[in-house]
C-alpha cells in the first residue's frame, strides 16, 4: 500500500558537447555573454560524461531563463525568482539526479533573493550558475540589484540611486560551500569552474559576468578590471576569500572558497535513520488513534 | 438529570493556561469511555493571553455538530461567565471558580450554579497551576465517567514530565474527591452518565490528523510547507512520519518556496503536497498557474480561516472558495475538492491525489479551521478503499528512446517524444527525469507539443482547449467515486446544497425538521471544480426552494450556482468566525417551508 519511489542508476556516457544541444535555437542577441556560458556548459557536462536523462536544468525568468530549452536534458523553466526552491524540490525528491539551477541577476538577487541564503545554508547539492549582466535585459534595460549607482536608463532617467549588492558576499553569508566567479569571455576557465562546481558535493555558487550587448555592454570594462585570483590563494581560507570578494577595484576570477559539509540530502538520510523504528504500516499509524 | 447527549463548554483566559487542554482531556476521557464526541474551539492568536473557548459534545449516538445549548459551562474567569451563562439550558449548570469570580445575578430559569473554590483546593495540595486538572477531576465525578480512563488520559497527555505528572494525578484525584465529598449523588449537579455507551470501534482524532494519514495512504512522499495557523500541524505530523517511509518534509522559507519545492518534487514523479491557509494560498497563486501550465500534479491543502488579510487566524471561514477556483491570471483551471468532515478528510484527500495524478493538474483541497482542529470520534478508516490512480507515464517503445511521438508539431527530429501531445482526452503521457529519451523542458511559456516555446494563435487556442478538456473528464470520477453526500427526502420541496463542514449542523437540522413532518433533501458535492453541473442541476430542478448555507459574507458558492443555473437560491451566510449552530439551519428550513406553503 505504501508507494516507494524508484531510484535510478546511471552510467557515464561519451557524448560530444554538441550532442547536448537541443533542437531549440537560442533566442539571445548575437554577442550575448550567455552564449559563452552555454558552450562552456555543453563542454563541461560532456567532460563529466553526464547522461542527458540524469541532468535537470532548472531556471526562472529572464534571458538566461531560456537556458534549459537549449539543452538535450530534462529542464524546468519555472516562474520568476523561484529557481532555487524548484531545484531543491527536484534534488530532494531524487538526489541521484544531477541538478543545475541557472538564472540572471534580477532573478537571483531581486525577486528571488529570499531563496538564495536558504539554499546555501541547507547546502543543497546543486550547482547555481548566475549569469550576471548587471541589468534587466528581457524587459529592455532597467537597473538590476548589481547595476552600478548612477546608471541612467528609462526607469532611472536621473541615474540610479541604489547601491549594487555583492553576490559573492551574500553566498558567504548564506553558507554556500563552493563559491566562484567567472567571465563569459574566458570560456576555458568557465568550463573548468562549471565542472568543479558540479563535482563539488554541496551548494555551489558560480557568478559569471555575462554582458548584455544590447542594453549594457560591459565587455571592455570587464576585460580591464577582472583578473585571476592570486595563485597562492587557498580556497579553504574563508576570511581571505571574503576579503578578496570585497575588492571592488579588481574583480578576481576563479574559485574563492570551498568547504566540505554534509549536504541537505545526506542530512535527510541521517534523519531517516534516526526516525525509523521497525516496520511501518498504515494500520499501525491508524491504531495510535484507536480508543 | 439524565441525558444521552451532553454539551460542555470550557471558557477562560489563555494566560492562565490549559483551557483547551482541560476541554480536550475531558473530551478524550469521554471518547475513551465509549461516547461519541464532537468538539470545537476558538483560541486567541496570541501565545499567552486572550479569551479561549472549548466546547465538547458527548453522546451515546453519533454527533454531527458541536451542540447549540450548554448542559454545563465551566468558567475559569468572570468573562466566561458573563459571555456564556445565558446559553446554559434548563436543567444545566454553571461551574465557576468561587475564589475568583462571581456568578451572574440571575441565571436562566432551571439553571443551577456551583462554585468550586479552585484556588483553595489547589493551595491545599500546594499546586497553584493545578486548577485545570482539579476541574477535570471534578467534571469526571460530576459525569460519573470512569476514573481509570481519566487517569489514563492524563498520563497520556501530560506524561512527558514525570514530576509534574505526579502532581497532575494528585490534582485529578483531589478534584474528583472534592465533588464526591461535597456534592451528594442526589444533588441536581450530577449528570447520570449516558449508559449503554457505544462500544463501536472508534478513532479519536482531528481533521488535520485525518488528512495527514490520508496523504500518507495516498502515497504522498514529499511535503514542503511554511508555518501558518491552522495548517501547521499537518507539517508537524508529516515531519514525524515521512522520515520513516523515505519521505521528505521541508519547512520552506516561505509559501512561494513551499509550493515550488513541491512542484519540483512532483515533476520527478513523487506525489507531493503543501498545506497552508488563506494568506499563504495568496502567495502560491502564481506557481499554481504554473502547475496548470506545465501540467504537473500537485496537491495544495487550504485550511480556511477567517480573513481577509490576517483576519482571525484561529477562527473558521469558508471564504476561500473563489480564490481556490478562480485565483489565477487568465483561465488557469485546477481541480477543487472539499471534504465534509474529519473522517471524510482521509478519503477525499486520497481522491484529490488521484485526480491530481490522473489529470496532471494542481488540486486544491479546501478544509477549514473548525474541521482541522476539531477532535471527533470517527469509524476506523477502511484501508481496503485506498486506491492509487497512476500518472499516465510515457512508455518508450522497442526502438529505445525515440518513441511515441507522431513527429508533428515538434521542432525537428522524427519521432521525438512529445511531452505536451494534444490527445483526445487532453492527457499527455509524461516522462520523468531519469527516463532515457524522455527529455523535455517543463515550460511556463505557451508551447508546441514538444515543449518548445511558441506564440502562434492556433497553438495557444488548442492548448487552452486541451487543458480544459482534461479536467472535464474528472466529472466521471466524481460519479464513479461517489464524491458527494446526498440524503433526505427525494420528493422534498425544500433542498439544501452546500459544501464542506457545514454538513454537520445541516444533518442535525434536517433530522429535526423531518421529525416535525417537513421534507428536506440535501446534496453536498465534494468536487467543486469542475462543477458537477449535471448532478446539481438534476437535484435542484423540481425544488420549490434551495438553501445554500455558507460561512462567508457574500455566498460564494451560491453566487457561483446562480450564475451557472440562472435561478435564485436562498443564501444563508454566517460570517462571524464560528460554525453554524443547528438551530440557525433549522430556523431557515422552517421559514423557507412556511414561505412556500404560503405561496401555494
């Protein structure tokens, strides 16, 4: 009478990056940073030998929200800002699935901000890639929570008066166990970071600068101000990693921080062991209420 | 006074603590002594302080309502005396704390009073917080309920702290003996116990417990929720049970996350639910529409409470019917199921899960505050009735993974799997993550059969029709699974059509009307959307008058039926945050009856 959920087992596959492409053509503007992230992603999952049926890509709303449809995997294009609870539900129902959450800065740090620290503190074993273009692209160019102060757009004709937030520090505050930053124009590095993020056991947060050519072209700016993290940086040094993340002049790229902590699904396994007392049946449950 | 049907109300200030516990323990003692019980309560939303009322009705025969008038009022404070003394019926009595409060100057005729010096008694055993349990002891003696049952119940309910338990048992004994010593057997304060007590098999539980067990029986293995009165104890119940059956219960960061997590889990094939109350349901509306659009099964329990806004979180209402059915942007159909009683919560939530799975749709389960916290004696669940309707899954054919699709409407690739295939009954076979070849994107945008986004007029129209078509089929299950209650006289000129927990007082009012020669027929559909139009239409067709009782201000169901059938209904609306009294329904039947006789 009690339903048991089947669990799947998967075998690694040999597929070329392009074999992970779906038939749906990306609708992004030519030159969009998201193209770079997408090709790095195909490459990463190819190198990780992930079977397409094991992979679930969840997204919210925004240009980057269209990401799942371009992959020959399972996908879930959810509502605006809710990608992390969505990915959490999928992962917790079937921890053997490989779950990747994707989205933009508006989705992550504005409408969906309330979910970010919780996914991090729970250490849900998923990878979260935020393609940060520092603007709302799909709605045609309003300032986002990562836009610089003074940005003049139709919704801020006299210059934005709001200070941008720091996504990396938010990830630290929430307790993410893997925190990194990339730049879409550095595809090799982004591929490596995506691979590491997916291999990390726990909540991996990857911020990727992914410029919007149409509404806020920052390619040149990032080429200037980004540089790799110091070669001697030790990712287990939390204080140092946070200090580096606070630097607004030089934007460091690479793995800031990594720690090992039981994942959310591992914690639940522990709870299940603790809770299980002999054979379970509906009759027994009902009989607790019998007079 | 002899009676086979007793109604007791306990009132006091929650700052003193234990009012509900007193009532609940008493109700359980009565239930475990062989009586049928039906309880109701209103508690303040505050943790400490504020007026609390608990009412228990105990009877030899099955009871369907909390009872209108009181046989006994136990008043722990002056407010409770002043508020309720005029509800005591002749022959009944008032028990109050004579150390703290004064009886009213004049009691209703035939009503007796008795002052228990509770503070003094408590002092005599050096246990000032023991007044509640002393009172229970006194009540047990007054009702001549078996003392051993009382002791057993106190141990069960208050046995966690050993030291305190000893004190509580002493308090129980002291209250019992006080009455034994001071109130003679012959005194009018003694109620002769209902004898020949039913010894039917019974479960003693609340609606939230019943529906939680139902959810487990239905195969639900994922729950995400956010604390909200009066739905939180569903979450707490499943938090204890799910880990034992490989289920997952997550206390989410808010209601939006809760429904989204449940949707994500269901997408992978696990039966999933969330539970909330009105304010939480408001937050879930966007994702509810998404579940309709992505065609993913999902169960949302709404334990209705009095609103709008924060309203009265601990009081009952049936005001969420409209948001349950119509709360959406654009036409976003979902199924709405309403159980009618504590017992029914178990069976209907199984139906609700089965409808969700079968039609790949969100289902809203409309319970209410009164039903959710009320402890009742109910027959044991018939577990042989538990059936699981499977989700229609995609079956890859012998060619391996490229199967099933007819190749049309997709974006390319012959024979690709079409998740949103337009079918005759609207249900499309669903693949689950992990199934090779079944990859697709669950899509909130309008889409082709493959799931790829498209904004073509004809595709949009075809999908609207598909989504509506598949839900219409659930009306066949309504019939097959008998998702309604129908009783009374077939040829009655006066009928009552209602939904939800109001059926209890309706049942008793109809019995009373029938005993006076009136003919009344009653129909309570438990599937409220899609509306079982045919059945309701046939039922009301030849009635001179149809009454629709509802615990909301505007008569939400009545207006819906009015729009559907283009006829007038008699609305009986109560919007005070408390359930109907049997008397109120009865009076409406009587007035209606007289009205139609005058016309003739």
